[in-house]
C-alpha cells in the first residue's frame, strides 16, 4: 500500500472560504515515510516566501498499488533567456511547436498574466481556440497523487545535470503526470514563489526550462494546461486529480 499525502496552506482563511493560497505539496509514499513528510510539509507551509500560512490542511489517503500507473520523465533542457521578452518568445514558440495554435497561446498567456494572485491549481485552455475549458474559476484543477518512483536515483539524475532543487524536482514530477494525461497537448508554468523566476513549457516530447519567465519578486504564478479541442474534460480532470502515478527516470547509460 502507498499513501497519498497532500498539503495546502492558505492565509486569512481556508481556501474554500476565500483564503489566499500560500503553498501546496503532493506526495505518494510508503507508510514509514509519512511522519517525516508531514513534518517537512508543515515546515514548508510555515516558512514560505509568499507569506505566513494561517490555515494548513494535510490529508493522508491509502492508494492501492495495483491502481498505480507508471509514466516516464520527459527529457529536460534549459533555455537561458537574457530577459523576460526573450523567455516569453521562447515559451510561445515551444507551445506552438507542441501543437498549440498561436491564438490559443496568446489567449492562454493572457489568462495567466492577468491573474491578480495565484490560483491553487491550473486552468484548462483549449489548444485551438484558447477558450477556458474548466469551470473551477480561481481554484483551478489540482494535480494530485503522484511522486517519483525511485527518489534516490532521481536525485542522482538531477544532480548530474545540476538541477537538484526542490522546484525542479516537484515540477518535473507534475509535468510528467500532466503530459501523460488524455487530451493534454502542452503545459506552461510560472512559479508563484516571488524569488523563483524560472518557468517551463512541457509536453510529452520534453520539458523546457526557461529562465527569466517572470519578474523577480512577483508572487503571481500559475499553470495553463492546453487541451485538445475534442478532449473529454471530465475524464481528464479525474485523471489529473485522482489517478495515482509514479514517474520513472530514464534508464542509466553505461558509465565509461
Ligand atoms: N496542480 C495544478 N496546479 C498546480 C499544482 C498542482 N499540484 N501545484 C501548483 N500549481 C499551480 C498553481 O496555480 C501555482 O500557483 C502555480 O502552479 C505555481 O506553482 O525546472 O514552483 O509550486 O526550474 O509555485 C518551475 C520549475 C517551478 C522550473 C514551478 O510552481 C525549473 C513552481 P509552484
Ligand atoms: Mg509555489
């Protein structure tokens, strides 16, 4: 048996009562790891750079091993952009090459950049028209019940590429699950942590990190999942929220 451990922290009030989103985390772990992970999540919620959390919800739920799906990590690359304009141009180009129309890219980015504060989850946007397809408003759809299959190997793999930071680690796992979902074309993400300016565009083909995707100090972040025009939104939402997924790292190349 594995356990889905989820945390969400808000300021002023609970999320459902209009509180401001501070942070969240999703893990899928063995029972013996739950204590450490809950402790770690509490520490994160209480020391987040977005502000002081007043309301923290942590839930633990059993997940049958038979229900778990394994999906691969997409290949990772980084574009070191000189400035925000160059970074956003590269993001738009990557989305278009993943199959999102120019109009949908423009509309999707508009939705993202017009947010007054972060959402807790992601928006679903049609990859042809750019129209919003989910009905979750400012809450968004929260991807859950996922983790890395082999944490030790993952950390080594990240270390070798100079990528072992908590943002990349968590974002890669989320992006791998999202890319495996039915009807997903591509994703764009901006961190809501004021000091973390690197974002990414991901699809099943790859995960492109983009430095300088937002201004330093901005607490406004978010995610847009671009979906195919004919995608079944109910099935997609169920997969993103409920399907347990363990992400596998690429097989190791033989060392010389
Ligand atoms: N499901 C759906 N949306 C989410 C989830 C989730 N589990 N977690 C976060 N979001 C949305 C939500 O709107 C947040 O405001 C937004 O994404 C940003 O979340 O490789 O730190 O956790 O160096 O702040 C990118 C890493 C880091 C790039 C992204 O996202 C790299 C990051 P954050
Ligand atoms: Mg954040």
